[in-house]
C-alpha cells in the first residue's frame, strides 16, 4: 500500500554543472550526469528517502532509456505498478546547464507525457486505485507537466474530489496550466515567486505578497518560494506565515523546489505543525542545493 500518488513527469535528467559562473557561449570544465528525474519522480524519490511509500503514475517508453529508468525506479523501492509503458512514445528527457551563478538554461521534453494524456491517470477511474463511486481519498502530488486540458478535467473530475491534492507548477512556462485548479477546495499549490506572478497575472515584491494575492483569487492554500529569500505559507482563514531559508552555498538548483515540496508533505503527514513543517521543508531544500559537485 502506498502513502501518496505522484502523478506527472518521469524521465532522465541530463545536467551539466560547472563550478564557475557561466555566460552565453561559455565553454568550461565541469560534470555531466544522467539521473532519474522529472517533477513527479523527484518528489517520489525524496518522499521515499524520508520514509513514505510513493507510487508513480507517469509514462515511460518501451525503449532502452525507459527500461533503464524503470529499473532505477524499482531499485529505489518506488511503486511503479501504475506507470504507463508506451510502445510508440519515447521516454521523456530534461537537459539543463548550471553554473555557480545558478541555472543558465534548460529544455524539458515532456511530449510523451502530454501525448499519453488520460492514460496516465487511468488507474484512478478503473477500480485499481479508485473509481467514480469510490474516489481515491489520499495524498496526490500532481505536477504541471500534464497538459492544460487534462488538468482542467482533473479540476472538475469526481475522481479527484476527495484527494488531498498537492500541486507543483513544474516551471514558469507551465505555471498557468494550474489556474483551473487554483480554487479547488482540497488543493495546496507550491510555486515560486515568478510562477505565482504568472498565475495571478501580477508582479509581486515578495513571497508573502504573492501568497496573499493567490488566497484572494480563491486558493485554499499556497506555498511560495523565492530562492534564498523569504518563503510564505498562506492558508484560507488562517493568514500567511513566513520562513527564512538557511544560508548555504548553492551548488545545484535543479530539483530544489521538488525537494521542498516533498519534505513539506512528509512533515505534515507526520503531524508537524504549520510553522514546523515549513522549517523542515526549508532545511531539506537547503541541504539539496548545497550538495557538492566536482570541478
């Protein structure tokens, strides 16, 4: 039995990291790695490391990359029973370049996830994980790499009406896909400051202002991060609280938001109070970004 479903992108991350600051056209020594990634998978891996039992719902192709990825997920103890294996769609991929000055550029190829569509969530309606008569009532981490059309359907679907929905924007380029779910009464939205601005169609000076605005737009709960600056947790009827990320040397940024979200979910699942859960999530994200890299 799983503690939480992680729905969305499951792919390989190809990350080039350099210890120096980079600019357009830089050609420098560094490290290039290939690791399991994707928002849903990043969240699932962190949840598993912190003691929860996540199940993945995504798409993995029946190609060599997909076989390797599935094997890696199984070695980590992740439940892949409901992962959709496609005969005609390749395994998705993400590529990024990071330097001492942060993320330089990234390209996310999630076309297979988008084309798979509702087949990714079929288990929630066919009786394996739930049905219209008995909808899934546990935790679901859902990421914005799903298409806008599918996320709109999920917002209205009785299959998700009883779930504790935790929503990840995935990236600024996909943040607006979550707008149909903004006022879902059982949804918690995890976004960074830029993503909050895109959803609200406004510019904010900081996370607390952004959280307040999203609550005014109908959100039941929202957590807004802003890099190494103040982070906010807003909840309808309970106002906004804030926390400061611990000061650390940043050596990687990919996956930091996913780590924050997963750690926050775990803290709350274990009964942590609101402020304590925020502090634990900030510590986990700081530990992630301060991981050492080779020169």
